C-alpha cells in the first residue's frame, strides 16, 4: 500500500513540475513572428549568436513568410 502511495505521489509531483516551466512565450525573441522584421533578427547581426529568424523557424516557414511579404509589398 505504501508503494502505491509513493508511486502516485511521485507521478503527481512529476505532472505538476512539467507545467512549471511553460509561460506560453517563445524561447528566442526572433522566433516570434512579430519580430521577424527587426534588425536584430536578420543577418548579419543575428548570425554570430545563431538567433536569426530564418534559422529558428526553419527554411520552409521562412520561405512562405518571405513569399507572403513579397506579395503584400509588391
């Protein structure tokens, strides 16, 4: 019986701790689409730190964004 209580308690603790670190935000500011046009999220400024938007979101997403941006501006 003590073993079951311990397993239940540890499972509950693990479940509670998994929710503690998520704040609903982005790990890097340049992952947020609102920041993709910021100077610090575009080369050459972001290249040394590896936080360029195109690198963080992936090539496919970045290409789609660039295509939509070109259509909206052109």
